C-alpha cells in the first residue's frame, strides 16, 4: 500500500551518484537509484514523468550553472538534489563557497516543486572516508540546515551502516554497486512516504572472511592502475569525466524504462 499518491513527476539533479554509476546494465549504460525510484513511482501512477539531469564528475558550481534553472523550469512534483561531495574530495576545497552554492541551489529548487529531497551521501568505510570526513560532515550539516529552512526532506545515507560496507561499493571505490543503488532507491521511496518493501535496507550485510594479503594487494594495484591514476591525471589537467557529456535524461517525459 502507498501512503502518498500525489507525486506524478520526478527530476533528479546531481553528479555520478545520481547518474547511476556503477550500476551497469548489460548494454553498458548505467541505471542507478534514481531510475529505480522512477520505475517504482511510475508503477503506481499512470503517466508518471521523469527527467535525470545528472552528469558524472560535476562540482556543485557546475550543477548550479547547468542544472538548477533547467530543473526548476520543469516544475515537477519532486526534485532530488545531491551535490557538493565531489568538491569535498578535491585536495583544495573552499567549503564556504560550497555551502553558498548549495544554498543557491536549494533556494532555486524548493519553490519550483512540491517536495525537494536532499541527501547525506553514503561513505565507504576506509582511509579515504577518514581523510575527508570533516568536510563531508560540514557539507551534511549544511544540508540539514537548508532542509529545515526550506521544508526539504533529508535521506540519511551517511548514517546507514549497510552503505558503509566496502562490499556495497564498486572496484573504483567511489560508486555504489547495484545492490547499493537498490538500497538508496528504497530509502528515498520510504522518505517520500511510500510504504517500504525493504524495511531492513539500513541493516549491515552478514559478516564475511576478510580477503587475504595477496588478494588485497592485487585489488589495490588494480584500483590504482584503472581508477586512481586516471583520476589524478584529470585533476592535474583540469579535466572531468563528465566533460562534453549530456544529461542522462534531459527532458521531463513519461517514464518508459523497465519495471523496477
């Protein structure tokens, strides 16, 4: 049973997390939590419309410049906004500027929809999270404050033990697996007021034996070769993985994807 049947449209705004990396489909494209959420909402609402403006690699300034006005002009029932985490992972990050841009984004989106949804993004347990935790938590404190001021909902993925498990993350250590995206979709679904299908989405995965030393070193070498070094190269040359890439689903149209 559904407790809220009023949402007829969804626009998702953000970066690779909302684009759906690394929930890869057989054709090589990405699905992700926003597509899964749209499929579930469409299954309950005939004529449901969905747009996904997210592009991988985008910083909060780029999201504000390229996505906010477009999303606001669509005037959907629901807008999801996740942004700023890419900024916090940069070696140099002006958190005051990030907070200001996030506030600008929320002020532009909140009046344009029935319900704005913000998120405290998940973090993979490990040394990278520990290094950037203070910035991330400063960002999430800003999210909480803006939500309170503008009547937005907040989905707390950062506080979910299940999503910190390294097994929920792809080999690039930056993006969730398909199971991780499924849990995020469930979290947003419930936050919007729909009856949950998985009330245990926060529950940690069963424990497993840790990989051996050789397996860890092999995984580390693969990660450095395939993901870390290219990422460093892009940072040094000022490039982004999203350069020249269009929005995933740029128009607010009836959802015609697979059923979730």
